[in-house]
């Protein structure tokens, strides 16, 4: 009999096979208020971080075809930014495992007139429903830490990228400035869950999100994981005293 694979969900150890369902439950409960919570949790800084991600994507501002796959981006926040930064040839496919998040994204796409440029599809980052070499760029913002088998998701991102394509991952990291790290820890574990309770009525969901940040590999370790997935010219840069890191890798 094969050994059971375990992972962490918040402070609990759970079978790896169960983690995706537990993560889904978290995002079902907060989908409608997710972007508002991002504003409150980050003081609006998530907008600047996502702008840095879009700058790195650098979609062509012409009619040249450019296909982006945005993973775990159900509400469309990153997708809309890329489409608005690019030209007429820019198209974004949002792939998210959570139907509630996707419903929010589709509604917002209609409101913003991005129906034709952005498509929303349900799928698992560990088993992407796309052919090899389908996209010019793959992005994931604040979603990779919720994937049960990160190595599989990285391998899938590499598979669906065209030669010369780029993988970009924006994720929370570890504060590196002495003194600031203690304040950040205090805010994360005491304030954010209370904000979550007040805005969404779900304290446990935001307790999980905070704990998942703590357990995510530090940037140099995650960079090694990206390299292990066959990406080349792997790099990362931290922002806001290390609160977040933007990782990059190329398929060459």
C-alpha cells in the first residue's frame, strides 16, 4: 500500500488529497468580498503589486496575438489589467478551480466590456485542460500557495507555455526588515482574521489564508522549485520590505 501524503491546512495536518476541497470551501465563502478584503488586508498595496506583475507580462500594445493564461485568477483582477495594458491582439484565459470565483469574474467582465478578450474556465492547476505550448505567458497571483501539489502546477505551467514564454508568480513572502517583521506578524494573525469576520462573516477562512502565507517556502527555496520544473533564467524580486515576491522563469 502506498504511503499517505499529508500536508498542512492552517494549523491542521490533513491528507494531501483533502486539501483542495478544504481550500475550495474557503474561497466559496469569500468570493463576493474577496477583492474588497484584498484592499483592506494590504492597505490597497495589492494594486501596486499587481501593476508590477502586469509590467513584467508586458503585453504587446499592437494587434499582435498574445495569449495569457492566468491561474487561480477567478475574479478577473489580473486578467482585466493585462487586457487594458495590451493591444487588440491580447487575450486572457482565466483558469480557476472555484466556480464561485469564476462567476464573480464573468459578471465583472460583462460589466467592463471584456467578454471577448477574457474567458473564464474551470480547471485544476495541477492538470491543465490545454494543449502543449498554448500560451505566451502564464501568471498566478496569490494562488500558488493554495495548490496542494505545487510541483505539478509548475510542471503544467511549463508544459502549456510556448518556447520563449514566461512564467510569472506573485506571492506573499517573508518580511525581511527587523522590527517590521514583528508588526507584520501581529497584524496578520490578530487583525486580518477580525477584518475577515467583519466583512465576510468567515474568520476561519482568513485565519487559513494568513497561516498559508507563513508556511509557503521563502523566495530562494521557491525559486529552486521553479528551476526544478525546467524553467530557465529564474529570478525573483521582493517588494514592500519582503511582504511579497515576484518570481519569474522562462521556457527556453
